[in-house]
C-alpha cells in the first residue's frame, strides 16, 4: 500500500517491512504529516536484510530504516527501526521515535524505543508535534548567526595569528622601538616592510578590517530566513539568547515587498553572492534561504 504522504526517494530503495507497517499506521492516522526517505541524503540509513525476519531485500534493492517526518515543511522528528542487542530473537529490533519533545533526564531531545507496534504508534502520535513558528525561526536564525560569526572569524584569523609576519618577536621589537621613539633595527624593518607589501598580507588585512567593521556597525545586523516564500525574523536579536523565550515569541513573517527598502536592497545584493560570503555594509549570505542583513 502506497500512501500519498509517504515518499521513498531514490532508485533501489524500499522501506524495511516492519518500518513500513509502522509508518503506514501513523500516516493513515496523521494525513497532515509527510514521511520521507531520500537516499541522496541518507545513503547510510539502509540495510540489506529486514530487521525482524532477517530476510534479504528484493534483488538490487536496500531497505530504508528511517524516515523524516514533517508538517507544512516543519520538521517534527524521525521514525526508524534499529537493531537491538537481546538474547530474545523477538527483541533484536526496535521501533524508534526521535523528537525534541522526548525528554530524558531533564534534557530536551531524545528517542523512544519499543518492540511493540501499538506502543510505537502511540509514541509517534504523542511526541511528533508541529513546532511553533517561534521555534522554527529561532533554530534557523541562531544557526545562521553562528555561521556568520564563523565567517567573520575566518576573515580575521590570518592577521590574528600573524601568519604573514616574519616573527612575533620581531614585531614586538619593532613596536617597542616605535613606542619609545627609537631607531628601528634596519634588517627587521626591511623584513617586515617586504612582508607587509606582499599581496597576501594586503588581502588578509583587508579581510580583517572587513570583519572588524561588520562587528562594530552601530545599527547592527539581523538574521533573516526565507520560509515558504516569506521572510521570517525576530526584530530583537536578544531572543536568540534564549530558545525558551523565542519559542513563545511571534517572529515577523512578511513578503519581500513588505520589508524596509534598505533590507530589500541588501537582500538583492546578497542573492547574487556566493554562499558564505560577507559583503561590507550589506550583510552575509549563508545560502539561498538564510542571510544576515545590516539593519
């Protein structure tokens, strides 16, 4: 039975029989959910034999053993079948439900495991819940901001670590002479002059100054996420400091035309850039859907 909300993508892949039974039961009860296995993204989540009966997959095929569950493009969690270590032959596999809503030892995000089909279906219905818009935007915004910080760090690293300098000691000796208004060592001065006129140093310095400039913009910057054709963002970056607070907040979700004109201009520029590129006074492009824009 092939349900319209169950998708196995890729040649030579079929659902593991027990997982298929589990998924179909949940998919019938939750038609608003979409179950997907994409072999291009999860090649290592396949096996050659079924978990419960140890039967070989059809010729030229592999069994998919996990599926991603979404609702309106929002990730709910993962359902799967896994091998279990047990002397009992009936318990050498288990059905799992992984979700942020499963709590173990006061920590959010966990997995339930059971060999009972009815229990597995109940776990899926209990723990797979559509996240709030605030949670979705928080996850994308915080990840994008982290990527932005890493991009700035990469721009600074060559100068920060003095990779293009002849030596750290020599730099300190020259600086000491400058501060004390003394005549610098001629050999050292020549070495450093040559190094600092090297195109590699000039490029590294330019990148360093770009990063410093972007970090100190008085108007600041804001992460923004293209979600189903609309731009989602928090007006207050302080919300990125607390997932719990952000989840309960209402982010902005607006079409491109409703954004401030300067934001539109910045996004238009960033859409032409390469991924992971920082543009002075404009912002940063993580990918085609995630940006940081100067306010």
